[in-house]
């Protein structure tokens, strides 16, 4: 297993709804433990913060949908994947002993959110 790592990934002109609405900010990319990453949180330039669990200044369902759209775009971006790989190669971070537990808790929170939304 690789080292757990979390890095800030600046982005601009991230399309939210086609080409009409763009987002600018910084995404926190977290190592999934296998050398890949997932988006843990997103902070827009205006200070609005979105997390995987749907927190934010707007309605919960809406913020969750915005986070999911932005995270999916970033996670599928070749630029973000190369950026994360380069940072992984440069990193000398010690393994996070609590990483597996936190990943398990995150999955539980995601499942609870889905159940509550239904």
C-alpha cells in the first residue's frame, strides 16, 4: 500500500452545467491508498466549501449535486491525475495509520446520506 497523501489542486474554468457556468477554486485530493485519488473537498474562490458529505452554504441536495459534478470532472481529468501522480512521486510522507479507519467511516457516512435522501 502506498502512503496516504492529501494535496491541494487548484482549478479554473471547471464546467458545472455545460459551458454556461464555470467554477474556480481549489480541490483537496486524497490518496485512496492504491496510488489513485478522490476529491475530499472543494473550496471555491469566493470561500464556499463543498465536502463529500454535502455540507455547504446552500441546500444539502444541491450542494451534494454540485460537489458530485465537480469531483467527477476533476477525478476524470488527465491534468489532475498527472498532477496527483507527480505529487505522489515527490512525497516522502509517512503512512497514515488511521487512513483505513477514516476511509471506512467516510463510506459509512456516504451510505447514511444516501439512506437519508431516500
